[in-house]
C-alpha cells in the first residue's frame, strides 16, 4: 500500500493470515471418532460374538435398523402362526377330524392345514370370526390354545416395548444437540484458549448437563501395533445450563497437553480432541450423550465465533445461522508456552508487533507471516 506522504503502512496480518488444512501429498489418517460421534471400529473374532448378542436380545433389537426390526417382528408372527397351525392340524389328523366329520371333533370347521392355519391366526390375533372354534372334546387342543394365548401376550409385550424404546432412543435426541463444526483458538483475558460451541436445536431447554473433552493420540510401535493414549482436558464450567448456546473453553496453560502447540504445529501434529456432552432429557428423563471430535484440520487459529444472542423487548433471540460462523481476531502465531515467555498481550490489543516479523519494501513496513505455504486453504465465513 502506498501513500502520497510516504508514510509507513503496517498491515496486521492477524486479520488476513491464511491457515491451511494439511499438505497436498499427505495421506489422510483415519479419524478416531467421526464427526457424527460414531467410532470406525470393527471387532474381529470377539469371544462369544453371536452369543453376546443373543443373551442381550432386547438391546440388540433396539439397536438394529428399523427395516430389519420390522422384518424380524413380521417373521416372528408368521412363524408362530405356522407353528401353532401345524400343531392344530396334527391334533386334527391324529384325532381323525380330517377324514371323518361325523364324530366329535376337536376344532370346528378345521379339516386341513389351511383351516388350522386360519384358526391359529384368529386365535393369536383375537379376531374371533365365529366360524372356527374350540370344542371340549380334546384336552390337548385346549392346552395348546392356552399356551398360544400366553405366548401371544408375551410376544405383543416384547414388540411394543422394543418399538417404544427405539422411538425414544437416546441417539435420536442426541441429534438435536450438537457441537460446532470447528474449534477456534483465540485470546481470552490475555490467555490462549481453545473453544468450541454447543447448542440445543429444540425448543425445550436442557437444564442439566456435563461437558468433557479428551485428547487422543495414537503411537505406532516398531512391530506395527498401535497404542492409544488419552489425556483429559480441563474445561471451565463443566456443568452447563443449555438454555442458550454456550462456548466451552479450555485454557492453554501449564499442564495442558496443548500448552506447547503453536499455529504452525497444527500442520504436522497428529491428534484428535474428543468432546462429549452428557445430559438428561427433560421430556423423557432419559440419559443422553452427544459427542464429536476435532482434528488439527478442524481447529482455526486466530478466530472467534460470531455472536448469536441478541436481547429483544420480551425475549432473547438466538440466531443459529451463525452457529458455525467465525471471524478473524488478532492472535499471535505462537504457542501458549512461547507466549508466556515473551509476556502475554492484552486481548484485542493492537501492539502485537514483536510477535510477528516485519519486512520493508519500497519504503513501507509490512507485517507478514513467513510460514504461509501453498496448500489447501480453509475458507472462513466472515
């Protein structure tokens, strides 16, 4: 930039620095946790693999897909009708009802397997058309009808319970409580902080919840095995009242695993921050958990979230269109450890000159970031 008076022009690159997601030729590593909170983990040769699912059959049926569950329930009814229908036909065949219709029969109007199947379905579904009915001539048939009635009540109870539990599943409620798509690093009271957003997208408000964050790294051993390491991140105000969206803050201070992490270290570091929010739904009283993860590519250095909350005459307005929108702020391109050694700047201060190198060109001084490389650039909504 040039001026007629030849004055020095200083450009604060903390507003214009472009941070990158990664190197072009870098192989993308598999995430420890997907953004939707699912883990890409497959168990191979687990002890008692199918036995464990059958022992806890209720949880298995709740967790399977709806189409599979409906198929299983339909087949359970059909097979039960066929089984008891076969039993009624065998009773009629042994008793002689199939060939001789003149003697005292066990079940009225049951002369073959089709009639036995129809009587079984009418009995279990309590349809009661009045055409087929049990007589008092065969005690075995009476016992079989009693067993089928008890089995029918038990099967209906199981199906209704599983459907209700599946409809009120915690996974569905957790989809309406979400984290921001990225995390940001900025100054708060002169301290570098890592922060991310949490919001409830439904109208009813969660009054109680606990937030947690964990740093996950994996180390590949010389023999090819992988060892996972976990470190908890201290969070300010773990107990959260989620009436409005909140910003969860982790200070990059001594004792933090990210204390020595700088803006340039994000390009080469390999870690994942797993965050979760455990809460009780006010409508159902069930315990829910929402979780996601942030890799170095999801962390935006020198940015902050835009304000969402506005005060109206009668209520507070929350603009969820800005939930994931960030803006640039002046932040030194140093780690918290280096910043403590040089002295912490005041948040929003324009005197960040010593923390950025400067160049002179055509009689003008420019603030530059020498570590900007030609890599995939991350676009930020401003």
